[in-house]
């Protein structure tokens, strides 16, 4: 006769507890994780665009007002009063061609740097790749850029600046500006979580960066023996490249290549630092 023996839970060997810990140190960007949450990226980007223009008097006209008003101010003070050279071109279209990528870059960095703190409730409640937040904040500026892009094309017709095949290089330069904006924005957003006074540093940083970049003046104004110092700034190659795109000037491909390489490096470093400190966001935000 067979006898069935029953065992209680106390008779079974105890299993060691499972401890779940976030990975430490530096880690690579998980592109597959971002791809799984691509719909969330789109939703957050769409939300930022709607919030920006919801219940506003002028709506999408704000995307035109900012670069146009800056162009008017710079044209009066730098073009008329200071007689700033513009490489033989009308100063308004010359400076607007530089303001177009710079305005997108500055707004993307500014929005991305404060995006995590502004989404504190979302970060602390549910899991998703936190990098989506600064990416969506920066991506919302694409709409403003496209609107301002059309205005520049209209200005070219007004000032009788012909459209050339150089316009085909615009997507390459836009991609470079996007990369450097995302890298700087991700880096500053991570710093802003731990050190809240960085929100005061960002406007000063962008203002200083703009005057260190040939936005309101041509790169040819800098003495040739010191011009290499200016091109250490990756935005210099992009600004000069955009002027070549719209104004039909020859491309300075070596400086553009340097800027593209610098943009990739800035993006990798910024995202790597973001991924390194991401595990602490929910605890300190």
C-alpha cells in the first residue's frame, strides 16, 4: 500500500530573495527600448505642441514673431547703426538665415533642459525611458522651425536671392543641429534634476553661445589666423552651412564635417551621462 506524504511550506528549502537593482555605471543607449515607447514619444511631442499654442491670441504666429523680431532688431542696430558686414548680401536675409537654425537650437536646449523637472509627476509614477521627455520637448520645436523656414524662403524672393540646388543639403544640416541640441538638452536636463540652479545658467549659457557663434556677423569678420578657434564651436559650421544653403554660397565642407562630428560626440556624451544618472531621477525629482 502506497502512502502519500504531504510536505508543508516549512519543509521546503528556502529560496534566496531576489533583489532588483538598477544597473550601475555607464551604459549604452537602449534603442530597442525607445522604439517600444515610440508612441509615447509622439504623444508627448504632440502634447507639448498643443500646450504651447493652446489659448493663445496669435497661435502659430509666435513661431514667426520671435525670429522676425530678432531679425528686425539686429538689422537696425548691427546692420544700419554698426554697419556690420554681411558678405555683400542684404543684412536682413543674411541674419535671418543664421537666426533660423540658432532659434531652433536655443529653444530646443531651453525646453529640454527643464523638461524632466516639469514632468516630475510622470517620472515618479510610471516606467518608460526617461530620455523620451527631453526628446519630445526638443522635437516640438520642429514645427516652429518649418514655419520659420517658409518665411525665409519668402524673404529670399523679396530680396531677389535665387533658390539653388544648395537647398538639398538642408536636411543634413538640420540633422546635425538636432543632434547637438538633443545632446546638450539631455545633459542639462539631467543636471537640472540634481542641481535646480542650472535653470538660471541655461539662459546665460545660450546668450553667450549665440555671440560666440557667427549669427549676427559673418565668420569672415574674424581674422583668418584665429578663425580655427571659432570653428571649435560646432554651431559655427552649421550656421555658415545654412547660409550656404539659402544664399547660394559655396559650402565649407571641412568645417561642416567638423561640426557634424562634434554634434555626434556631444549627442553621445550627453545621452551617456543622462543614462548614467537616470536611475536616480525618481528619488530626487
